[in-house]
C-alpha cells in the first residue's frame, strides 16, 4: 500500500472521528473520561477506516455507532452493574428496545440503542434484521455469562471456565454484532442472500480478535479483574497457535464469499490484519 493510500485512510479515520465525537457528545454519561480516552476514540475510528477503506464517513457511520455502543454497554455490564439483578434488568431493557419498544428504563444506554435500531430499520439490507437481533441476544447472553464467571471467581463460589468454554463465549467481544449492523447499513441483495455464510465467517474472525486482544491485555485484565485466555492454563505460544489455526479456517470460510460479496469478505480479512498489527502494540481502553 502506498503512502498516499495510507494517508487517505487516515483522513477517512479523521472524518469518522467526527461522527464518533457526535456519539460521545450526545451521550456523555456513557463515556466517562476514564477509561474512555482519546486512544480509544482514535483506535475505533482507525479500525473502521482500515476495515472498509473504500467507504466514506457516511458509509461507516453505523459501524462507528455500534462500535461505540458496544464499548459503552460493555462498561455498563462489566463495571457499573453491581448485582446480578442490575445485569439482568439492563439486558431485558436492551432486548425490549431491540424488538422495537420505546426505552423506558436504563437511561442513555437504551436511548442510544433505540437510535441505532431506528437507523437500521431504514437500511438497504434491513431484511437481515432477524440475524442482527439473534446476534444481539447472543452478545448480551455472553456478557452475562462472563459476568457470572467473574463474580463467582471474585466471591470464591466457582472456578474459571475452560479455555474452550471461554472461546465459545467470544460473542461477548461484539465484533459480529457490529459487522451485521454495518452490512444492514451498506449491504445489497447478495449480502442478504449469503448472510448465513457471512455470519459464520464473522464468528470465526470474532474468535481470532478475542484471542489477539487477550494476548495484548493480559496485564490490564489482571489489574481490572477481567478474564483472559492466558488465565486458563495456556501459554502464549499455545494461544498463538490457536489463532493461526483459526485464521487458516477463516480463509476457508471467507474465500468462497468473494465472488458475490467482495467488500464484505475483504472487510473480514482486513479486520484480522488490522487487529494483528494493532494488538501487537496497544489496545483500546484507557486507564481506570
């Protein structure tokens, strides 16, 4: 890639940063300065620009919105919610809004979600909203499952999950939910026709990103009381080997999609490439 093309993508990221700032300004209570700092905002803008460099900022607006909602909801469930009942109430409220109900509880997190749901309903590939709703429910269930694991560990009432159980819970990373949202916003008839295959490929990419993140954030996860694959009996070399196997399998899933869904398939490949480089240096969250 030429320096000029890198420059163009960075300029696109700056345009995306403006949309991201609009989200933060509209819902300031969801994004406290700690841990939502400039590194997180810039990282999200860069990730989306490098994932779909053929888009303009308007084309990436839904990916930006859902990425930011994902971070905000993660924070609400992992760190703001103090009881199982609070987690369950938040999940129930979010599912209600996802089904089209007006937000009545949970404040700005459901108001922001209602804005996203309304925008998605007007998307060119709104026919795949059932897949979006299914994946959204999976995301919330995975977040609740992780909350239970962490709470049981902190209280001494349960052990850690196995590595395979942990990896099977990778929906809590949120990548696929963001991807389907983006495809609703930018998709076409072939995206709709092949959504099940795109969905499966995205799930494999999500598992890769989950593990890449864990390699980058182990020390922070220990400090914050989070779970991490490296806490589950595996060495770094073993996690890297699993990542390589997942990448090889992801290629088998992505390649057949290219004749009909070139942009969506390339988007998935670029997520892997960007995250491999990004997590080799840093991660998204700021300091507590």
